[in-house]
C-alpha cells in the first residue's frame, strides 16, 4: 500500500524565504504493528547473536574520569533522569 503525505497547509518557503536554500528531501515512515521475529529485526528486542560466540567486550583499562557532568540549572529527578529547570 502506498501512502502519501498531504500537501502542507502553509508554504513554508514563502513564509521563511531565508530557509529555502536549506530545504532537503525527507522520507516519512509509516510504521505499522507487526510481529517480527528475532530474525527480522533487533529494534526494541534482543540481538541475534550466535550462542557459540562470546559477547564482545573490552578488557583494557578505562579511565572513569571525574563522574557524571550535571549542568547548572538541572536537577536529578526521583527516576534518575535530569530535567531542565526553567526560570522566568
């Protein structure tokens, strides 16, 4: 089934003429539900890796550095994620 995107309701090049030279073609994806197996895709699922091969790893020394960088104006939430605190 071929799907098409309707025309834009606004001519962006007319509204923002300075951006016209930066325009590039885009491909819109139309994902649909499915039931892929491990042989079809690893997106969102386990990688298909031969059972007889060890998982690759690096045993060399690594400098852990000073730790995570937290920028001013951010806070660590209870879920462990950083959130930007807006002032204004």
